[in-house]
C-alpha cells in the first residue's frame, strides 16, 4: 500500500504543464485544503495558489468564481474536522 500524498507532493508536482485544466483545479483545491487546515486565511491561500501557478509556468486563471468555490469547499472541509479513522479489522 502506498503512503498518502502530502502537501509537498502537490506543491512540487513535476508535471503541472501537462495537467488538464480539471487536474489543475484539483491540485489547487487540495493545496487550498491543506493550507486552510493549517490556519491560513483566504488571501494567503489565494496568494499561494498564484505562486504555485507561476512556479509551474501556468497562466493565471481570472475566473474568480472558481476560486470562491475552491475556498468555500476548503474551509467547509476543515470545519468538518479530520477524516474518521478507518475501522479496525480485528475481531
């Protein structure tokens, strides 16, 4: 079984230019979740996403509704708390 991906895995992805726009959206959403979970503000997260896009040579996407939705989902997921632990298989 492989270990779960970390923030660093998404931040340092080596293939950002070959990602579809849908995959880029997923990366931005996951980055937003990790940062929201760590207590970052919406503006700080948005700044980080801009830096991530620049770092990987992606043009800025000025679809503000897209980013409002990303923030809303990230903060909603954080409000729900950490995911529950997997049930034990021991009897």
